[in-house]
C-alpha cells in the first residue's frame, strides 16, 4: 500500500470529482447541441392580408409574406 497523507488524498478525490463533473457537463452540452432540432430556431408567421402561414429561420419579430409581400408580426404561443 502506498502511504498518502489525508490532505493529499482528499485533494485528489476532490480534483477527480471536479474533473468528472466538468467532463459530464461538456459531454451533455455537446450532445444537446448535436441533437438540437433546427426547426426550433424558426419563427412562425401568419399573413394578415392573404392568410398564408409560413416560417422563417432565426428568431425574428417581423418578416414579409412570401406570397403577397405584406410585413407580418411573429406568432406567439
């Protein structure tokens, strides 16, 4: 058995625990980024002039209708 002081042993255990938590955090953050649905990053719009429903990439507050060109406000659910 290797003789190790108590303070050194506790520091090693704490460092290992922190390294495991950091590794899990990075793993799940990366996993969430890879599994994220790109459709969640789109905004939905309903045209007040022609009644067409459409979506645009990114979170926008206003977007022109592809059918008639009228500027519409984002739908909120």
